[in-house]
C-alpha cells in the first residue's frame, strides 16, 4: 500500500471518531437524542470495517475518500455546528463534569 492511501485511511478514521463524538454529545446533552443517533449512524461511513461489511451486504461501497464522503462530512459539520448547536451542548456536557 502506498503512503497516500494510508493518509486517507487515517483521515477517514479520525473524522469518523470526531463525528461519532459529535453524535454522542448530541444524544446525551440537549434535546436532540434522535439527531445524535443519526449522526452516530452517519459516522460509521468513515470506519473502514463498516465499509467492508456494507460492500458484502449490498455490493456497494463508499470509495476511500470519494466525493460522497466529503459531501457527507460537510453535512455532518454543518448540521452539528449550525442546526445541532454543538458548542452549547459541549457547555452543558462540561457542566455535568
């Protein structure tokens, strides 16, 4: 495998973890538990083992860092920061600790 491919895989894993964390914050703080679960489910698109499972089941996979993943990432960030009021929910989370 080449180094460029490994970099994209690392970026995919890191963004998946960040999106998963955003989903957890939205699930447990504030009043958007359904939205949080939705973001958690979307974050699975960035975890490579999930892509393999999806390809086995459906025959379709989301390419490594294809345009679909980039669009999905922009949607997750937009939804979390704009609609999901992420910073407010992080403040709520910090008050609980």
